[in-house]
């Protein structure tokens, strides 16, 4: 019996005559409706699939964290700005291992990826010596009988220790709003998990398509005029030859010679049919929306919300960075007041915010032209207080 087809480059001896048997391998395609699989909303999963595995998430977190950490802090005691204070020194150098910007960049990253950030004070007698960040996935809230937290368990390397929720050495817990949890926050990325998985899946599919010579999947159909099926030996040899000779990026562009009733049928949608790039960019925009970062700052096409990059950057500072800074300042104000047993108020120095420089210049220009205001009133208008302060 003569084989009805031959692939190019294959010797005739590779196809011995099949045995006289009626056994045949039917060709069947089984298609079913699969269910989507989404990334688990844990801190570790969102960190791996998001920050460590997705460039859009990585850039969003870095933009917010670095922009906030670059703005210095101002400290006020009894309404008067203090240039030197133990609390201010602590904010500039929380501990011997990290500086202030590094500390607050990591704190913001914890908030954005887990919805929670934990700061533990280290006390030397009655004096606070250092501040340390605790990784959110290692901390769990301990509830009392009344439902309120009575402590926090910190687990690392198989050991656990209890940290009090109240008292001089109490933990500072910053969290984002969560509608269904009384004690833990909801990270922005949890609301964008589907968009994250869609963006990651599109990237993996594109990589797999390139590895497959940029050709979508298909079926090699055997339909001889006289009818019949391939024998087991012919079927296995055809599969092996396709894998060895036509799979992988190094074999891209090889022609497939079909003979004796063989036909190639495409079984997948092309990137153009899938509107691949628009779907990928749409998912990226949803991720950026969850974080509050204008897509224009990330280089994602198709976003015309802002007229230019400068306007988008100003909106980013006003709508995303400043609310997070004010939340952090309010939490640390109460935290430091308790540690130092005096009324302290922490505020970000907005004069040092690059994204707000145009607004600041416009304010100074308007005040400079306001001849009806005294110098003291102008100082108060720009936040410097009176001459006696």
C-alpha cells in the first residue's frame, strides 16, 4: 500500500508499508465551553501577577509610591512649624536600614498591593527609637469578643509573636476602604483582577503565537477521495514529523506540502480578528483607572481625557497622590502624638511637589498683583503664616 502523502524533506524509507489491518485512528475535535480562571486576590498572588509580572501595574505602583515618597514632611507643634524635632528626624530616618523616602515608598506599595500597611515602633524605655514596616501577608488581626481588634499576630519563619493594638508600643495600621471587611483594606488591584488577567493572558498568548512561528492553531484534515482513515503507524509518524519539522520559531516560514487528500484548516482567530491590541490596551486602561493613574502617563494609546501630558500629571497629583499623602499624614499625626505624648501635626510640603508647580506659580502671581493685601496676608495665603510665626 502506498502512502497517500509525503512531507518535504522526508525519506521514502521513513514510511514503511503499513500492516494489513483494518485498524484506523479516527480524527475528532472535541470543543467545550471553558470557564475563566482569575488570579487569587491575596497579597502574594497580586504581587506576583501584578507588580512583578505586569508592566502596567509595576509602573502604576512605582509612579504613586515614588511621587509621594519624594515630597518632604512638615511638622507642626501647637500650630507652629518645627524645623527640628525627634518626630521629624524619625520621619527622615525611620531606622538604620532605610531612609525616609525608601520607607514611605515601601509603605505606599504595601497599601496599593494589599490595602494594608503596618508600622511597628521600637521603644527604648519611654523613647521611640525606630519605625519598621511589617509585610502585610505576615500580619493577621486578632479580634476580641466584641469584634474589635485586640492585637496583631506577626508570623515569619514559623515563629509568631503578638503585638498590642493599644498602648505605647501599639502597631500603626493604615488601610484602604473595604466595604465587606471591618479590619482589613481592599487594594485597588483587587478591583482590577479581571483586567490584570486579561492583559497578562494577551501577553502570554502573543508570546506563544510567536513561538509557534506567528501562526494560529489549525487542523490537518485527511479526506481521500476513496475514503478511509490513517493507520496508527501513519498517524503517529505524521504527528512526529509535524512537531520536528514545523514547530518552533526556528522553523518559521517552512512550506507545508500536502498530498493525497490532506488539507489544512485554521482553527483559531487571527490577532486581527480578535482585535488583539485594543483588547490589551483596554485592559491596561482599566488597571490604570483602578490605581488612579492617567493612561497618558503610561503611554497607553486611545486615551484623550487630558489635553497634554502636563495636565494629566497635575490631575494625577491632585486626585491620586495628594489624597494618599493626606491619609498618611493624618494617620502618622495621631501615631506620633501618642508616641511623643504631645500634640503633633504632620503635613506634606506641597511646595516641593513637582506636579503642582504650575498651580503654585499661578497663586504667587495672583497674590503679587493683589495690591489690596498686606504682606502678612499674602504670607498666610501661601501657607507661611504671619510674620510672628
